[in-house]
C-alpha cells in the first residue's frame, strides 16, 4: 500500500481515549480524621488491599483519563483501577510482565504521558513502554520502506526500515517523506502491542551520547513524563566512582510508522539519551542518591533523595539560551520544604495541578504537604485506637488526581489508602476525553 505525501506526512501524535464517569459516591463513613488547621482529611473507604490483587504496591500514577496505575513489584504486574476501585478492562498485557528474554520483570515505578504511553522501570538501565490506545484500536500495518526527498538537492531515495540509514533519515530535517510503503508483519505488530523496550542504556547510541557516565549500569529509581513534550525524565542512582547520581532527559526519536485500525498514521518512538540535566552534589538543586521523581504542568522537576543534605529538591528549566539549564527552585532558609530536620526518611514526591507538593516519609509514617512556594501546609499523620497505632505502617508512594484525592501506597499493608479534604467532597465530576 502506498500513501503519497507531497510536502510532509500527516502524523497523528495524540489519541482520544474513551470517556468514563468518575463515581459520584465515595464512601467516607467511619473514616479517621487527621491533620491540623482549618481543613481536615478524611480517609475514603474501602481500602484497596490484597483483595484487590495487590502484593507489593511500590508506586502509583494517575493517567490523563483518570485511571490509576499501580506498579506491583513482587506481583510483577501493573494494576489498573477505575476510580471506584474496580479493575479496568483491557490492561491484561500489564500483568505477569516479562522482559525481552522472557524472564519475570518486577516494576518499581510507572508513569503515563498524554499519548497514553505507559512507561515503567524495574531498577535497571532499561525503560519499558506499553501504549493503551494502540491496544484499544489495533494496528493494521507497519512501515516497510519510505521514499525520501532531500530538501536542498531535491534528490529522491528509498530506504528500507531495517537498513543502516533508516533511523538517521527519519530523524533528520534534511529529508522529507514523499511516499510510505506498509507491510502486514504480524510479529512486529504484536511486539509493538506488547510491553517492549523503549530505552536501553546498553545500546551503542546511548553509550556514545552518554560517554562520561556508565549508562549500561544505570539504576533508574524514578520516572516521570510531561504531556506537552517529546521527552521523559528518569532518576539514576548507580553511584560508582563518578558519583553517578543524576536526573536524565530521555528524548523521543522516531523508530517507524504504523497505521492503526482507525486509519490514523502515527510514529512509533524509541528513547535516546538526551542529557544529564542535573548531577551529583550536596547543595540545592543537585542530586545525591535520588529515590523518586515528578514533574508539574510547567515542566518543573521535583525529586527526593537519600544522600546529604537536602531530601527534597525542585529544579526549573530555562530554555532561553542555546542550551537548556535547570536551576534550583527551592533554597535552604527560604523555603520550608528544604528543612531536612522535619523529615525522617523521604521516599516519594507528587505534585498536583496547583503545584502543591506531597511528600511521603516512611520513617515517620506520614505525608507532608507544602504549597507551590514550598511553604509548609500540613502533616498528614494519624492513629487509631487506644494504643494510638498508626493506620499506615510503611507508606512508600503517593499521587493525587484532578479532584484532589490522595492515593498512598502502603508497602507493609499491601494496600492503597485514599484521602480527601473534608471541605471538598463533591464527587460529581466528569473527565472529558
């Protein structure tokens, strides 16, 4: 099948997903109250526990369509729930995950971008991806070759998708696409529909681009994506002689074209090392044993770490010059969030649509909330019963949805706890496509 495109090919970069309604009633009866100040948080019932199939919830993320994705390390699966706690249908490929060698894969973090790419990591140098929309509509064909035209010389050349120059030409501004040939390769189609490798630090291109460090030995501890950019970010905690503690930008590079059953033609991307945007240090805005990572709608990055001296950081991108720079957004002595004395062991961070920051402290069994300026708002720590035992025993991860509902993974209880501000209990909300 040939498709002629005379100036450029029309590629669809984002896809609609089905609309669904958030449940209008969430049971908050017999909830425990916690917090202080003018507002109180309520625990929402029921708790999502082992009866929901959870074995070891290690991280949690809310997708653009409102569904909740939970990486279950020991369960070697990613669970997907609707907001009423029911298991979402169509996500079976994310259960009983295996790597490219057929061995069991144990995901430790998951994040979803605006194209419905589900990215996840297992603590190695590899990033995996699974696309929700492609699985909903199906893939009909994949590109076999492309007829290119050189912009300056007007010379045409045809290139097969598995040739040596394919990758460089589809990612070059010097060549434009005139014609695409497709094939019905069912093995390749199934590979793209299944969870597969998006980025591998051992690939030659990444070893070349990341020459100062050891990308083949990276240990990714956190991953986050921005819906408005063609890149993602990961936290690398390898260490070693070069103090390989850093935040990395992974760029999207075109891999091939596919035609969906919806008749849309879209790019398939692979990840390529972009840059180490922040490296090792002990001051504000530097990296020292990172443990988690998140991003806000403006592209500011937030991360937690276990090294000296500051457990929580935020860095702000500046793209005005020839090279992007990232400067610290919080400073010690100015922003409460930088005061290390208030934390025990910080393990995760999440940012909401108003740039309020939520920090999980596993040692103190609490969540601490700061406003967008990094000023303290509230500690969420609560007990139950006469012996004042903690309800959560080992909170390790947090996320917040568009309604302000907090979801906290508890590793010890094999559960997800949910909380909502008492002054904002209106659940009659519909998320559009």
